[in-house]
């Protein structure tokens, strides 16, 4: 609890270009959470280092992600938006927690197994201990809730296990975090435009499957024109129609209409016109977001100020927990 509010913690890795799926499925649903919760949103740049990064690119991407959070509408005064690497407590707690994490449990992490198979030439120890750093992120802020997608549920589970294990030995040090399930489920799940059985992903090899937040108008129109549908011509939501259903979900989410309303609107409309309408709906959301992003990118000292303030705020809460943990563990205190 911070000032009578429960704490909510989440973040995104600072790599890859965010997609419409990240926006409609996550970011958009975060905007009003600060009314009810004390919110922390990290730019998880330390996690990104498990994969080799090009330094100049990486620096830009991390800052762009922070700027994008703000451009999308996360209020940087009411939310703590900060860089993970600016708060050394993350790396420190991660070490301490790694001594309470079993190799066997890390070995069972699905994401580790998948990534190790995909990057067989660079199965580094960071990839293996990734979930411990994530546990440190969450536990440092005594988070009550963590909004995470399906792919991160297992990491939240291990976070809870580590926290409970620690608490069992040393008393109530950590709040046990729970997954945050939003009011309307988890936000829209957006699928690939090319393979609607698969989630839209920033790392998809087929770039036509994903709409990136920075795609320009022509690119968006082109991608929707090429989007996979099916051979009948009925705009209807259904399991047998994954492509059309996905387009309806996107349309509904961008216009804040229900699927039923959207279906009605496109009753009798051909796929070509339907796709153009979806593209326009997406452009009407991404256009203003891109303008705001471009504007903020130029406001260097404004963004710097936000970074400084929020780094400090994050460090204040993180250090409080870290001090407590060190004391419990019996690490000697610095003489004053
Ligand atoms: N692993 C998360 C992802 O890739 C990012 C992340 C790192 C995170 N630390 C976190 C998410 C703490 C929530 C809470 O999506």
C-alpha cells in the first residue's frame, strides 16, 4: 500500500517496435489504472540485454518506449514511468533472490526453453535468471497486482513462490503479487493479420502480419488490404472466421464499439470496404498518438525532467524494500 492505494506494477521490454496488439491489448487499458492504484511502469532495459543489442539503437529504443508510454496517455505525474537500469536496487535484489531460487524451477520455465532453442548460440545465464530479475522488479515495489499477458503468467507464479519462500523464513517482507485481471477481461487480444491463429507480435518475421505503432497511413492501408480473411463474404464474428473476427476486434477496440455493433454496421458490406473501414479506424487512433510522440521527442528537457523525478520516486520505494531485505538476511549495516 502507498497512501491507501494498492500498488500495481508492470513494464515492457525496451526492444522491438510496439504493435497495435501491445497498444490495444495492454497500454490502452493502463491509462486509467492510476485512479485506483499506485502505478509503476518500467522500461525493462536490463531484461533486454539477454539478447545482444546495438548500443546506439538500444539507447534510442529505450527512450522511445518511455516517450511512447507518455504519448499514449500515461500521465507521468500520476504514474511512475522509469528506466529499470536507473534503479540499481533491481540488480541487487535480483542477486539476493537468486539465492532463493532453484535451478530446477528455472529449468521448467517455458519461455526460457523456447528462447534457448531459438538463440542456441547465446544461451547466457541472464536468459536463465530472467525470471529472478522480474521477481525483483515486482517485489521491490511491494506490488499487489501485476497486469501480465498469458506468456508471463508463469513468471508471476515463480515470483509468488520466491516471495512466499522468503517470507516463510524471514517473516512478512514481501507482498505476494496477484495477476491483475481488468474489468473487461484482459483487453483485446489482437492476432496477426497474416495468420489470425497467432498473436500479433513485434518479432514476427512476416511484417505484414503486424501493425506497428509507427506505421504510416499507406503502410497501414496496405497491410489491411492484404489481411487474411476467408472465402465467404460475410462480416461476422465466429471461431470459424478467425481473420474476419480479428478485424472486427480491432475495429471495435479502436472505435470503442462492441463486436455486435460492429457486425451490424458491416452487415452486407463487402470485405474490401470492411478492411478499409478497419484501416481508417486504426489510423484515427495511431495518427494522434504518432503526432504526440513526435512532439514529445522534441521536448528533450521535459522528458529529462520526468525521467529524473520518476527515477527518484522509484528508487525511494525500491530502496526501502532492499534495506529491509538486507537487514533480514543479516548483511552488515554500513557504519554511519
Ligand atoms: N518479461 C516481461 C515481458 O517480456 C517484461 C517485464 C519485466 C515485466 N519485468 C516485469 C512485466 C515485471 C511485469 C512485471 O513482457
